[in-house]
């Protein structure tokens, strides 16, 4: 199910000096970035339609409902895609398809159990949370409605991980683009039919998510065959005996990382929702939406790079790892600088003309927040640490990041509201980038020392078995 055709791969190898790893990254990233561009464009148009339909207050209410439900889902459910990626790749490289399938089954089981718990908790706490954050009489009912997204999204993480490992990036791009276009079509129908505000928009989101989850589950069947995995019936969980504790420990640390990233991802909206008006939340959310696209385009690169780094660690190819790091950082830096300068110059013209004069106050916020993209050239660092078997370090990096961000928000949001949140967000990414560089340098140094000292050991034996 690989999506890098021979002629395309050959041309890439010619351009990039026979660097097969970077060619695979570019090929896979190209498909995912293409899908992300379509999804981002559709989301941009959708944001215009929804913002004009609901106004700043309604747009802020919708954003708060989305954030509250996603926070609840990510706090209580598991994020297993990193574990699924690592252990499916690791066991396949070791020639053990039975344990690879058993690890995938374990990820599905964990995700289903924690997702069901998250759904129940969100439903039970909707009245309290709705009153605290949305400050709207319909907040609780909207939260209960969108809580069904938690159940709909349960199979996604393991399915996405499996498809990435299989190299099915073309189909992932089609699914991503198709879901976003379906969502846009639903929103357009609401606007044309003068639909029932935020409730109708959330209903469209749920329908599109259900279609996307079904498509991903269908696509996993040929992916399993292409990877040579064992049938589910012949891969019981007891096949992981002796490894189960290590896998679960890896999941715990990646969930700690995910939870702290959740704090940093939504804390700004929640701070503003608790302190400022819905109008301020709407202005800030627009700036956040417009500053996000390049970071969104970097995520597909990470999703391709992480399996590649895991494979290179298993092969102990230090030269290829360092080369990939340099090329990713250099390309990312060039894109970020150009994007930030262009956005800073154009923001004052684009926002009032595209979104309307009421959103003009978002212009200075966007000019601040776009520079958060300084972190993009180093987004590969977390995947590198996980590939080396250092989930504890990833959790530490994410935890320090969260503590710094909460302190900045606590200091800047009460007196400055949306502007304070924008400045806090920028400073948070500057600090994270400095920490990521330090962590990667240490890991590179240890990698060189360990592989030099243990050159005769089995590939990856020292660096992929024990989380530190």
C-alpha cells in the first residue's frame, strides 16, 4: 500500500543525492501536505462563513464548546498513535508480525476503553463546565451534543498510525481532504438555509467526523495485508508477555506528554473564556486560526518523519538520522521566515476585507502570534526522542513547556486579555524551541556514544527497549 511510485522516488533520489530517507519523507509529506492544504483552505472558507453567520459572540461560543469537549476527550482518553507506530515498526523490523498485530490490538482496546470513560464524564459535567466557561444558557446542551465526537473518534489514532507505517499517505490525504470538503458543504447548506446557529454547525462536524472515521477503518484492512501482519485471531495479547509492561509504560509517558500539550494547546482559550468576554475570545480565536496553517502543514511532516526515525534507530543509521535532522530544520526555517514576514505585512489588509470590519482588532493579535512558528523547524525533536526510547524526556519537555505557558498566561491575560494571551503564546514557543534544541543535542551526543560503544549489539537494542 506504499504511495511512493518508482519514477517519483527515482526523481527525488536524483535531486537529493540518493538520500532515500529524505526522498521518502518528501514523498509522504507531499501527499499529506496536499491533503492539509485542501483541508486548511476548506477550513478557512468555513471559518469565514461561520464567523459571518454567528458574529464574534457566537463564533466565540462555538470555539469554547469545541475546546471544552476536546479538552475532556484528550484529558481522559488515550493518545496511542505514537505507541502503535513505534511497536508495529519495531516488531516488524524484528520479523515478528504476531507481536506487531498484538500491539496494534492493545492500542485499539486502550483507546476504546478510555474513550468511553471520556464520553461519560463529559456528559455528566456538561452543566457545570458550560456555566463556568461558555457563560451561555445553551452552553451545556451544545457540549452534550458535541460529546458524541469522542465516541466517533475512538478508532482514529490506531488506524492513522497503521496507515502511516504502511506508507498509505495518498489515501490519508484523500480522506483528510474529503472530510474537510464534506464539512464545508454542510456549513454552506446551513448558511444558505439560515440554519440554527452553533447547534447546526456542530451537527455538521459530527456527521463529517463519522464519515472520516468509517473511511479510515475501511482503509486499514489493505494496510494490514501490505505490512504482512498476522490475523487478529492468531495474535492474542498474551503474545506481548514480557513486553507488556514496557509498552504500557511508553503509553503512560506519551499520555503525560499529550496531556501537557493539551494544556498548552487550549489553555489560552480557557483563560480568556473565564476572564474576558466572548467578543474577545472570538477576536483571539480568529488570530489563532490564521496563525496556525504553517504549523498545521508541519504536522504531516512529523507524521512521516516519526516512522522513518523509528526505522533508522532500529537500523542504527546515525549518519542518516543527523542528515535528516539538518535538512528538516533548514527547510523549516526558510519557510517560517518567509511566512511570518508576509503575514505581518498583509494582516492589516486581509482581515477587515475578508472577515469584515468587526474583526479588525484581530490584526495586531495575528502579527504577534504568527511568530510562534519559530518552533516549526524543530517539531521533529519529540519523534526523535520517542524513536530512541526516551518518552520520559518527551514528557519532561512537554511538562516544562506547560508550566511556563500557564505562568505566562496567568501573568499576562488578566491585565491585557487577548493581547496578553497572544504575547504569552509567542513567548511560550520561543522557550519551547530553546529547550527542544538542548534536548536534541544531548540525545545526539548520547546516541553517538552508545552506538560507538555497543557496535556489536543488535540494532537498536540499547536505545529502543527501555524508556528513560
